[in-house]
C-alpha cells in the first residue's frame, strides 16, 4: 500500500487534467452562472445587530465586494459533482485491470446519497455490474433513483459497522471491487475536474484576469481536495465550508487542533456533509499552501442562503450545496479578509453548488 | 379609439421585431434549456389507468415523441416575461408623448403580481414615477419586491371595482398614464419578443429545422397572443394552456362557445392565470390561423409538472409557468395530435416557463 502522504504527492494539476480527458465524454459541462442580486446582497455590510453573540460583536461590519460565479454541479448528471469521481474511478479501474476483470467482478460501494447514484450511473453506462449497499431507512426517492440506473441494491443497518459487514458479505460472494466515496486518489482527481472546468469558463467569460478564490463544501473532502489540487500551482485561493451543527465542522476543528478528527455524529440539514474528512483528503486540505482556510456556518445561515438561491436565482440546490455561499454572506472573518485583500476591486469568487438532489417534500419540511 | 379588430390587424411579426429592437438593452436573453429526462418522461405513454375518468378512458394511450426546449422566462428580470411588455410599453410612451410629459405625469397600474414589479422596474430604469395600486391582502414579499424598485404603492380593496376606484383617484391627482397588464397593443408586442428570441435560439442550437410547436400559458393572453403574432407567418404551430380549476379555462370555453368569456372567478394555484383573456388578445387567440388550440389541465397535473421541473431540472418555476408542460405530459388530445402529426420524428416543442416568482413558504404550503 502507498501511504496517504506519498499518494498526496502524486495529486497534481496534471493528474486532474488527465482525469478530465478521460471523463469528458461522460459528464456535463455544467454552467457557471452569475447573479447581480446576490453580488449586491453579499457586498452589503451585515447589520451590527446580526453580529451580536458572535466573536465579531461590537466591531464595524466588514465591507467586502463580491462578484460571484456559481458552478452549477446541481445540474450535473445524477444532480451532483459525484458523477465526475465515479466515472473517473471506474474508467481507471477498467484501464488498470482490464475490461474483462472489472465486468466479471463488478463494483460495490455503501452510500445512501449521491455517490450511490453516481456509481450506479457510471457502472450502467460502462456495462459493469454494481452493488450498492444502502441503509434500509434511506428515502424511497434515493432508492428509486439508484435502482433506475440498474444497480443492485442491498439493504443494511444504518451504522457504518452494519454497512461494512454487508459490503464484506457481498464481496465474499462476488469479489466486487470497492469504489470508496471520497478517500481515494482517482475519486479526488475526478472531483477536481470541477475546478478545471470552472476556471476555463471563468476565463471565457471574464478574459485574462485570474479568479481570486474558490469555495466548496467539505464533507469527506473529495471535492475540496480535488479542486485544491487543480489550483495548487495557480494564484487562485481555495477555501472550504462546513456546517457547524453538532460538530459537523470536523475539518475546521481538526485544522485548529493540528490533527484530523476521525469521527463525527451530526444530523445537520446539510446531509451530504455529515461524514468526517478522509485521510488522503486531509493530506491536501491541511496543507496551507493548497487550502487557505475552512469556515463553518449555522443551520439558519444555510437555510437563508438556500432561500436566496431558490427565490432570487430560481435554482434548486440541496442544503449541502450552499455552505460556501453562506460563508460569503455571513462569516465576518471571511468577509473581512475579502475587504482587506480585495479592496475596492473586491474578489471574483467561484462558489461550487455541489448538488441539487432534494425533493419538494424535503423543502416543505424545512421551510413549512 | 381604434377597435380591437383594427388593432389586431396591426399585430404583425414586424411589430414584434420592432419591439425587440427597442427593449433589447433592457431585458435578459433568457436561456433555452433542454432536458433529456423530461423528453423521455413525456415520450412514454401514460398508463391506461391514468386515463380512467377522462374522455380518453378505454382508448390506447398515445405514443407521442417530444423534444423540449424550455424558454426560461423565470430567469428574466423581475422573474417573469412581464418585463418585456412593461419596458416596451414605457419606451413607446416616451417615444410618442415625449420624455418630459411622461416623466411629469408618471405611469400607473393595478396588479398584485408580476406586472406590478415589471412596470416598477421599467419606470425606475427610465426615471419615470410609477404608482402601483395593490390589494392590501398582497403577500409581503410582493409588496417588498415592488417597493424595492422604487415605485409608490397605494393599497386598495381586492375587487376590481375597488382597485379601479383607487386608480381613478390617483389619476385625478397626478394625471398618471395607465399601463394595462395585457390588453394593450404595445404590451402584446413586447411579450411577443419571447417568441422571437426562442426561435433564434432554437435555430442556433438545432440548425435549419423549423420548430414544430410553441406552447405558452394563457391568463390575460398577452404572452400567448404576442408569441402567436410573431409566428403568424411561420410554420411553427402556437398553442395555449390554462388551468381548468373553477373555470379558469375561460379562453378554452370561449373558443368552444365562439364568444369570449369576460368574467372569471377562480382560486387556481396558477395565480398568474386567474384573469379572463383580454379583448385584443382574444382577437389573436380566437384566430385559428394564429393559435391552433388551447388546452386545460387540473391542479394535480400542474403540481406534478412543477415537481418534475423542480426535482429533475433543478429549476424554480411558479405554478402558472408549467401549464404548457402539463398539457404535453397529460392531455391525451394534445399527445395524440403530436403522435399523429409528428410520427416517428416527433415534435420539437418550445415550452415557455413564464415566471419563477414563488417563495419557499408557498412551495411548502403546496407540497407539505
């Protein structure tokens, strides 16, 4: 086995470029949208009252200037960026082990979310059997979504011990190859293509200026570490965003303590971000030259950001998708930095909307 | 006064082109989106059970083939196509009466919906005072939206008699010029630019084929009659769509009876379509060579279409916006026609999403 430290050294912009060449025929080039209304709202200082009870109480609210570029991975295939990593991991498996072996053995993962659907889609597209272990409490729409791509679903209990036991059982029977959701070299390179694509689109739209910053959600860290890998030799700063609820800000806490937090138990509404950051992902994200900081937001701030995206941009996003925007809108530490470093010009910030897989019922439950 | 019949004769494609030249700097060229998932769903026959209780019970479900092109006027300024008509009407007023007179007198309308915000935006952009009479029961988000464009809001009772009395009172004081929401030559030409734009975008995307059909919602009929005016010298067929609830299908009933229905009282969830079709609009829509048919859908069908757009396309639309899609999905008469005339090639159908002005609370109320 190659250690995470050694693997991290191989995570280079060139590896992301190679991933893109491979997956390009299989994924959407999702739009990079602008919204002047959201620029104006984020560029307006918060009220002094809204800072009461925060570390910034009593200070003059920051006056940052934002121009946003929203990378709409909610419009990606299966409704989330996860399609990129799943196609890349599977295409590499076929390249490395040969089509016959991969088709004979099949692939397996355990997930109740977007990775399950992504792997199911990639497998059906490439004619590989897929086994998806899902907790039996998964919502019926997610089960139906995964099944609609032709994957075989095996139900398990909802703890990770119960899930992994079922995975081992299926692997013993089928010899299926595990495709992990985020803590994996090829998954990280695949998700990193989000950064490559948004940078190209930004240049098409804006011209020769360099993007000042990118902010993405951090759950297991596949997206954030992939995007940071792509930008690691460029001037664009990369930031991460997490929910704070019930300790979901494990990455931020780990960075403060100088050690990865390995366990998280949270029921944040940002359900894609309930997992701890992975080992390989941590190697990238904890490197200050790659990721400059990770910020965290409250459930109320996530809901306020969702409302703006829904009502002003008319775009459907899942709660996990808007934590980066919520940081830009509400985190005074981040806003102060944009004010100080961006000055009168402000910053051009790419905000990755990671996914849009929610239902009208789920929205009704949150906002009803 | 010129009669509606005479005015209708002047409603030509050239009049829509002239409108477009005038408003182009002020409105968004909204995207024309495709969605393979929705194509597949609409191109799948309905189940025989779903036809029980309809006039098509017992018949073999139609096998139409659809390729959709969604004209996203929910992404238009103020969140609806109404911006087109309002800018056009106001720019023409200035052209015809001079800037001084229009700025001195101002403009007035009564509306609780998208026309109010559209006129407020056009007036503030062109530095003309605007008076908007709104029922005091209007939702606070609509009042705030209209006020944010700098218009003066005057509250009234909610019946049309009460509203018109307040308009007359303000006009007596200010001499403000009335800009009606739909029954007006310049408004119709402005809304018709939606058709002009989508045809150009369709040609860019698809090449030299002609679009088979366009379907738009019909409330007062400004959008539908404008679009039909633009296509009146082309092979593209134009259709209208209405809600059926509590007689909101006034246009369809009028066509059947051979006489416009002048009064409607409905609380359909498609709140932009509660008005009867206007006199001038009726001149166009009742002309079979311009509008080939108007279809109507139930509240449940509107909600099912909203759900698909929200969950599959990840796009926020208001209920009024999806009646055209609901016709394509559920109306067996329309579907049979597409099967018969489109054959194996099917039809390329442009569906106009008229607006996206809804709130998370409103969605929660519908789907909670």
